[in-house]
């Protein structure tokens, strides 16, 4: 299954969100995103998912990297957010964190290689 993950970086910080209680992977932090619909690109998916999950307009950029965990292929896409005013629906917290600190968070397993990729670039 292909899943897109938004990598929004601003002033050396990246946006991560924690899955809410009752959601799949509750308590884990992730790069927001979701499953690609049929015939949808990762960039199109990010725009749709961030509108649904965070009520924010996302301007997608380039694909940064991919990771595979079990049956999930996670595609990390660089994004710029039109606003930092987020409305959480499937998350209970969202934070802008220093890229260097990413690996200190309890990240969803498929997100860990993306975090390592970002940390390795600083």
C-alpha cells in the first residue's frame, strides 16, 4: 500500500503530529499524510490528506525519499503550508520540532527512516 507523508520544514523545524487515542497507531508521532487513492500521485494525496486531517492548504514539492515497512511504502513529499493554523482531526498534538531532535520522538515505524534521512541532511 502506498502512503504519502508531508515533510513541512520551516526555520530548521519540521512538523510532526501525534495520532490520537482510538486511531490506528495511537500515541505515535508521524509526518502527516495518508493512503494514495487509485491514480493519485503522492503530491495530490498530500494536498487532499492535509486538507482532511489538518484543515490546511499544502503546496507540494519534490519527493524526498521513500521507506518500506511491512506492507507500507511511505513516500515523503516536501510541502509548504499556507498557514500554521491547524485543526486536528485524527491527531491530538502537532509540533514543529528541530530536525536534529526527530529521533527522540516515538515515531511510527514507517516514519523512522524518513526522520533518519532528514537528520542525516543537517
